[in-house]
């Protein structure tokens, strides 16, 4: 959807939904904003997709799947715009930027859809024009700062400033097509096509005058146009009624195609990675094969030593023996002086047999890797399920003060506990012994954990440690944000600094098993 199509859809949306009640706001799994609007007689789902290549706006039949926990952008709109009205929807002139104004009695928000390459964005402003939430933070879009529209690229011409002379200059003998803000390559080619018959100014004005006006949408291939493109022939589809629904269907199809393209790219990356790994493996195996001693040479040396074993002096490091295949040639065979001549002979035959077996195994593995390379990667493995008991991960308790306490069951759960901890949660571990990681979940950064809860969590850390039989155990306590995971460390390994210590009895206090948490 170019700027002309977006402007026509915004005009249609303003006509259809001006004054509509805002019933809900979501951000779906693909980062698109979903607004449920109520007008007399019906509800509609308005979709705003920031993807710069295949995004736009339109009305879809049903709300797409959305996360149960709303992202910050959706949460802000629910708090400040839900229950209000959509009072305005418009585009910045000739830009692929759509602004949607939502107002309540004493509150409101403005949603800005930016479909600007290389990556689009969704931005929510307050009533003073300050950025409150953004799907992507950039140097231009920062929460708490005034909103600034995307800058126009250098060297691009504003269509509003083009007059008859400028139009003639833009299309007169240029090696490259002119770069006009909001004009897609198809629209520039259409002006060039019409200019051959009626002049550059008339052709440019006929296209420019279509901006922001009501009218049909015409589909050429996989793109919509608000202008009839004579240079492309007859349109594949013409929509005169319910433009928003047609745009919504196109968005859903484009999203499916985009997901399929992403899957194809992911599969191509997986195949390339598989081929690189397999080729490296084959190369390493061939190097291993080259480093193996030659079994035939070892066996020939052993046969020569066997023929002259009676002449070998015990304790020798080297035996100079006659080659039985060529009596005129002598072979030098390395010996172990700590072994007898017969034991050296047995060792030499064993080395020959081991080299033969190793060579066969390496050649088999090379053949297997080459066959695997030709067949390609197998199906992608299913994602690993998180380690959990029948009632969920971790041992879960509730302190006497009502605070949740999580206790890892093993190294893998200890590692997961550290990864899932928020920086302000309290982490505890028995000092001087192996044991469980324990976490006290805090509702917020400023919350203060009661001393009784800290001691009960420390009692659990002591109970589930190698020092559980001691009368008193020192337990380390610090905020999880101060933990560090060592490079190359195994699961559950952490570096601790700045902790304080509490001394408790194992099992101190009376923490209760939480519902759904086994002990």
C-alpha cells in the first residue's frame, strides 16, 4: 500500500468509523495493532500493520490471536482510550504515516502508524503530543520526548511544490525517474506514460489530484493502487464498495505470504547451517583418516620383526631386520625397551589391527556424512519442553507473610530460576555447600521483603542443601540482578558479589506449600 492507497483508506475509515466507540485494543503476535470499534448496528476490527512492504490498514473479520499478557502499547491504549471514541483518522500529506486520534472525557491518545523503511513502527502519543509508548525505540522516537515525524529522504521532491515548470523539468530527458515523496514507482511510470500524450504537467496533475480523494481500489498483481495504471493494462481486481474489508483481506493474505517467506528463509538458513556443519565434519574426518598410521606398513614391519625375532637383543630401542618380501632391503622397527622382543611383536600386530578398525570406522562415518549431506537436513526437532513436574516447575511455597518463594529441584531448574528472576527479586543459597537456588518473588522494585519471609526462604535454602544436617547454616542473600553467570559455566553456576548473610536453622519458620507447587 503506497501513500495514495493509505490516504484513500484513511478517508474511508474516517467516514465509516468517525465517532465510533473504542471497545478494545490489542497487539497481536506479529506486532500489529488491533482496535475493536463499535458503530450503530455493528462492531468492526480495524487492523494497523506497520510492516513497510506488506502492511497498511484494513478491516478484518475477526481479531487475530494475541498474547494473553498485553504488550505495553496495548496496555496503555486500554488504560487511556478504551471506552472513548475514534474522532479522527488521517495521513500525513504524501507520507506513509497514519494518525488515529482516540479521545475520552478527560483522556485520550494518538496512535501513529509509520510504514517507513527499513522497519515500520507503531507509536502512541498522549494528548500533549509526547511519546508514551513505541513498538520500536529509536533516536527519533523516545518515550517522554516530543514526537517528530519520519524525516524525508534527501533529494526527494514534495509533490505539493511541483508546478508546470517543475513537472516539465522533472520528466524532461532524465536518465533516472524522478523521486517524488509518496509516489510509488508505478505512479511515476504512469505519469511518464501519460506525459507522452498530454504533457508532463497534465499527466502529473491527473495523478496527484487522486491523493486523499474517495474512489475505488484497483489491484495489479500483488499491489493496490488508487490510480488507474494504463501502462499496466487492465487491473486484476476493482473494488468500489467496502474498501476497508478488501484491504483487510489483502493484509491477511500478505501476512500469510510474509510468514511463509519467513519460514522459507528460516529453512534456507537451517539448510545452509546444516551443510556447513556437515562439510566441516567430513573435512575433520578426512584429516583424522590421514593421521592414522598405515595398517599395511605396520603389518609389514611386524612380519619382518617376526622373521628375525631370534636376532633381536632384549632392551633394544630399534631393531634392524630383513624385509621378508625383499631380502636385499633392511627395515628399522621402533621397539619399547621395557618389553621383550615377543611382547613388542604382539604390540605391533595389535597396532596394525587397531589402525585397520579405526580406518574402517572413519571411512564409514565419512560415507554416512556424505549421504546425509546429499539427503539434506531432516525435519526440525520439536522445541524442548521446560523441565517441570506434574504440577509445574520448581518447589513453590508461600511465606507466613504471603510472599511467593520458589526453590529449584536440580541444576537445570536452578539455572532456569536465575534466568527467569527479575532484577529486584531476592536470591538465596546456602554458603559453603551445594544446594537449591531459592527466589523470593517481589511485586515491584520498591517492595521490601519482611524479615520473617527472608528467614523462612533462608531456612528452605538450608533444608535443600548439602548442609541440611547442620544445626545452623549461613545463607547468602542478594538481589538477583547482581548475579553473574560465568562464561562456560554449567547449569546453575553463578558468581556472587555484594551479598549479605543470615544464619538460620534448616527449615526455620512455617512456609506453606503453594497450591500447584510440589514439595
